[in-house]
C-alpha cells in the first residue's frame, strides 16, 4: 500500500449512469493513495446549468491540494466544461475516459 497523497480525485459517471458505477475505479484510486469520491449527478433529467454549478462548488470545496477529475463519457465533457468556464478552480488534471 502506498502513502496517502494530499491530492483529491472526483470521479464522474457518464450518461444514463449513477455514481455507484464509478466505485470500482474509486477503490483502485484509493488503493493508490488518493482521496476519492464518486460524485453522483442527474445525467439525463437534471439541469445542465445546475449540474455545472454544483460540480464547480464541489471542486472548489476540495481545495487544499491538487484536485483531479476523472470523467467517463458525459462526465468528462462536464469536467472540461466546468474547467473552461470557472477559472478559480484548484490546480489539477482532468482525465476523460471515452468522452466524445
């Protein structure tokens, strides 16, 4: 087991999914020493504007180290959109898995 990192990772699911779908990936990242959470958001029935705002707020609240986001499909698109429209986010990386 590796030493715990100060980096935080937010994992985002794709369309027609829920946050629970990202739990296997979250477990693997935790075992690598990251603090991880799978954020659930309404991918189909929710408001895009509300979802963007919620993710941006959540991202800012994790400041204190680097904050990375791993997004699958729509989750990657969401992460890139938030990063492009919110310049005050903590430093980190975005990884898109199968995003269009």
